[in-house]
């Protein structure tokens, strides 16, 4: 079974400060990991993904995430937060061992990021 | 990038009526689409996987007779909430994967907020 945990419901950070949104996962094989962002009353927007290769993945809007296999984590980071980064962030995982044929993702419960001006 | 459109964005209906939500991939063909339900301040709950030309696969606990899914073409999937009741009020989101094989990357619609009076 695959699962994703986002231990923080809410993260507050001052504008200009670095931000981290935490994510840990559990899969039977090597994971495919994703971060999505959701603005109010909107669908999800893709930020970045880790499939293989370099553990540090860079994505949209200056975000990056580091895959840490030993800690089974994929924390989302940004060096300098903007007020416009305030949104709901979802970590997601897909277990490539899953051979159902559906490219389904399992989502964490989300972390609400608030960047304070 | 790939665009997924949902319609309507907002819908209010009376209890007992049926509501249809459309999910369209505008610039790509999607053999598989996913339907999610999101409650306030919660994560996305996968309802069903919709495959073009075949019956949808529903997740455990989702009533297939209540949530009718049709994927008649490679660019359109519909979700019909039949005999809607207030407890069906929620935010419904669809996603689609491209057939080009980009691993795990899903494109999401903007979501449809259903309110049943």
C-alpha cells in the first residue's frame, strides 16, 4: 500500500524568509513523487516531480524539493517566500510497482501555507 | 501545457435533481481521467477512474449508481450526480493524463463546486 503524510496542517512564514513544507511517503518500491498547489476554489497545479536521477528537483515558481530515500521524505522548499505563494500544497505519490494501469496518485492531506507580508 | 477544463465551475441545485459535470482535455487526448471529491480543508478523495470506451472503475465506498461516469471520447468525461442530496455538496475535481507517457503527471481541471439545497 502507498501513503503520503503531510505532518503540518498549517505553515506560516514571513515574506522573504525560506519556506519548507514537509512530506513523507510509504511505498513498496521506488516512488514517483509530486507536489501540487491549489489556490482557493481552483484545481491543482503541478509544481514538480521526482521520478529518478538527481535528488534535488527544481520546479515552477522557484520551488524545489529534495528526495531523501533514507528518510522517505520529499520536502518542498523555496529560498525566499512571496505573499503570492500562500496556498494549499499537496504532496502525492505513485507506486510504480502498482500495475493496475491507472496512473493514479495518492495525495497527502495538504498543508496550508501562509506567507505574512 | 496541457489544459483540462471543467464545466460548470459552480452549480446550485435542488435536492432530488441530477447534475452533470463535464471534464474536457482541450489540447490533448486523455485515455484516462480521474474524478475526485474534496471536502473543506481536506485532501482529494479519488472517486473513480474513467477510461475511454469502457466502464469506470469506482473506489470502495463510492456508489456507482449515484455517481455516473461516462468517458465517451478521448477528450471528454462526465460525472453525473443523480438524485443529489445536501450531503453530496462538495468540490469535484477531475484530472487527466496525456497519452504521451509523461510519467505520473496529471493535469487538473479547475474544479466544480456543487451545492445541493
